[in-house]
C-alpha cells in the first residue's frame, strides 16, 4: 500500500537533496509527461481544423494545446533533472511550482472562454448586423 503521509510533510517537498525516483515513479512520470506532450500536439492539430469553422473555438484549442504541450515539456525537463539527481533543479518543489503554474494557466483559459469569447462574439454579431444594411463594392 502506498503511504501518502510524506506528501503532507514540508521537508519532503523542500529537501534540496531529494532521494532518487523509484523505477515505478520514473516510468509513471515519464509516461505521464510524454502523454501530455502528445496530447498537446494532437489538440493543436485539431485546432487548425477547427479554426476554419469557428475562429474562437480554434483559439481555445490552440491555447489549450499550447498549455498541455509546454507543461509536458517542462515536466520532461524536470524529470530529466530529477532522474539525474541534480540537487537543486531536480528538487520536488519544482513539481509543486509546475502544478501551480498549470492551475493558473487553466484558470486564464477558463476566463477567456467565459468572459472574452462571448463578448467578442457579441461584438462580431453586432458588426454583422450593421454591415448587412451597408452597401458593398460590386466586384
């Protein structure tokens, strides 16, 4: 059974000479971070297709894909440093910082989806309503 009590101890997170990762933890971290990178790349590919149909949905996909890809690459970088047992840069508190940055980034994407996109759609719709009555150049 896994003991989660060390996760609640500050010495576990801020120890500058962290213990080596076990093979199970190494494999899990590596698979997780590579999975994030691949997922981000797939999301970015889908975003290019969606952007033609709906501009704002495409931008949301691009932002999400960029976040997932960059977080995966940063995670792989941390994993390399932790696996090589580089004391300061392989420390576990970088993983906490990684999680905090990811949460902040997700919140900013959520705010974009809930606040900015509806406002821009409303402005775009009002411009389309006005332009429908304006004369156009004949081609």
